[in-house]
C-alpha cells in the first residue's frame, strides 16, 4: 500500500531564503504527484501537479521535481516571503503525506 | 463561482445525533471524494465515487454513509455521532482519465460534544 512521508514536519526560515521541502513515496507506480498548500483553518490549494512522465513543474517561485525511481519529490521555494507561511502537503494517488509546516520570518 | 462547495462550514452537535454534510462541484468532474483531517492535520481518504458508483471505501465505521445522487453531488451522512468523529471533513473532485488533479472544498469543521 502506498505510503507518503514528508520531511521535515516543520521548518522556520528567515525571509528571502531559498528552501526545499521533501516528499517520499513507497510505490513508484504512480500516476501523478500533487503539491498543495493549506493555510490555517482553510482548505487545500493546489500548487503544482507533476504527471508520472514529467520530471518537474514550475509556477512562479515554485519548482517541483519528481524522481519516480527513488520515490521522491521536492518542492523548491525561491526567495521565500512571510506570505508563504502555511502547511505544504504532497499527495500521490489520493494518499497524503503528513505535511510540512513552514514559517517564514520577516 | 466556487468550484467545490461544502455545507455547512461549521457543525456543532451532541453525541448520538445524526448529521449530514453536503458537497457540490460545478467543474464537470466525474469523481468525488470525502477526506477526514484529524487534529494532527493528517488527511485520510474515506470514500470515492465515480459516476455515482462507490469505488473507494476505506476502513470507515458503517455509521458513515456517503450518497451520490448525481455526478455533481456527494453527501456524507453520519449516524450516532461520537466524540472521535470531531474533525474537519473535506470534499474533493477530479476528472478521471485526465491528470486526475484534485480540487478541494473549504472543509466542514465538525465538533461533537
């Protein structure tokens, strides 16, 4: 059964820093991988979706990569801002990781 | 226009009561889901319907009964509510055969007293 793990569970960085969030999965027979953002008390906002045939996707300051063979995905956030503070979740075929709670300090 | 909408947003009720949460999507998707997010913020899938047919039914007490009257709606009825049912319930939808991108509603916070 697919298991999805996200490391670290929490991350605090100063504004302007580049950072990487990690997502690993146990079953490499995936269809796609999706990264979400969740603000406190809110729903999930889709950030990026990488299909299994793709290696990466970019949207603004966000870049997500996918390495199926190693069962890993990373979400790279460039020049972080306080507004990026939220919980970031990855999902592989409907299974979610526990999330990384990001805090960007001004 | 809200793509995936859930009602109510908040639901406070006593133990033993029966309650329903409604979900509607206007994206033309054919697959809908219910997720439960516990106090530790972990999201776990409960049910999935495709074209009104149940296709995923995780280990969920049979007090929980989903109903899909049509492709655009998926409701969740909960009987004999227990304290442990307190959580945020999210509805989501996707289009099968495509990249199956998930779209989420804003959630229903259920508090059982």
